C-alpha cells in the first residue's frame, strides 16, 4: 500500500516538474526575445545611416557614420581613456545618487506621513525644484570649490527631487482601505508599516529611484562641464573644442550604454521586492 502511495507521489512530482520545465523554458525564450527586440531599432538606424553615407546621400561630416564612431570607441578603449572617463562619470553619478536618494526617501517619507511636516516643508522644496540645474553651478563652486564636492552636490540635487516627489506621492496615494485592514487586525504602527504600507509603496518607490538615477546621468553632464579633466562630459567638451564630432557621438553613446546598464541593474535588484505584484505588465 505504501509502495503505491510512494509511486503516486513520485509520479505527481514528475508530472509537476514536466509541466514546470516547459513553462520556464518558454519564459526564458520570451525574455531572450524581448532583449533581442530591443536592439532592432538602434541597429536599423545605424545601418540606414551607414548606408546613406556609403552611397553618398550624406557626407557624414557633422554626424559621422557608425563605422567611424565604432573606430573612435575602439581607439579610446585601447588607450584606456574610455574606461577611465566612464569610471569617473559612474563614480560621480553613484555617489550623488546615494546622497540624493537617501535624502529624498527620508524627507519624502516624512512629508507623506505627516500633514504638519508636509505643510511646513513641501512649499519650500517645490520652489527649489523650479530652479534650473545650471543656476546651482556658480553657488556650488563658490561653496564647495571646483573639485569633486561641487559636482557630486549638483548630481545629488538632481536625484533628490524626483525621489522625494515619488515617495511622498506614493504614500499619499495609498488606498485607505489598506490602513483600515491593518487596524482591524490590530497591527501596531511598526507592523502596519512593515507588512502593509511598505510593500504598497515599493513599486512607486522603484519608479522614483529610476527617475532619479536617470536625472543623475543628465546632471553629471552639467557637473562635468564645471572644469572637469575626467569623465564622459569632459570627452564631450574636448570633442567640441577640437572639432571631433565622432568623439562627441562616441561619448553620447557611452553615456547611453552606461545609463542603461545602471538602470537595468537597479531594476534587477528591485525585482525581489516587487515580485508579489500581479500586474498587466507581467502578463503582456
């Protein structure tokens, strides 16, 4: 009798594994297909532009063909300049992102959780948010000097505001019924925050962090215009001053790749936190 039960259990496990394996393989193929699909548009644009220059439809002087840009990237990589400038830009962005994100999360949480703090704090921050980023440059140089501190501070300012708005908005837009459910089950404030409020806010928080990271890469360009001797922004300025459009476009492509890699890593790191979601995006 027990042997029959073990046989049935073993058969059930084998059947479940057989059903799970194709499902996993299908998801893996779909994931690989989505990655390949994302490369189609830039590759198509590059091929079309290369063909236009090759057949004489454009001189390719101001916007070089992809072959020249790739040659420039290869030359910069061989000399080590590309890696040194990319690392310096990445270090500035990550440092500024860490400072701005922490400040945005803390103040956004306080502003979203307390009406008194929001009424006291939010008007000033909204007024500061309207100041153009370039307007902070002379003030930061005066306060912090021309070196790294002023550049990191400018990036942190750029990161702070989208994170602050995203966190505060996520808390303020929470469904009141979620809080009432917590009260019904007699959860303490700490339990309510950990088991209900935090999971509900996390998806919007991830979007806010991604927006902040994207602005961090935008602000680092302005930061590296502040007398920097290293960084991808320096490559842009050097290419403009020396009349090298291929170097300018190569630096722009390096910015795009670096930003995309950083954003993808942030998304992957946040996946375990929002795995519980059952959204339309997961099914499309």
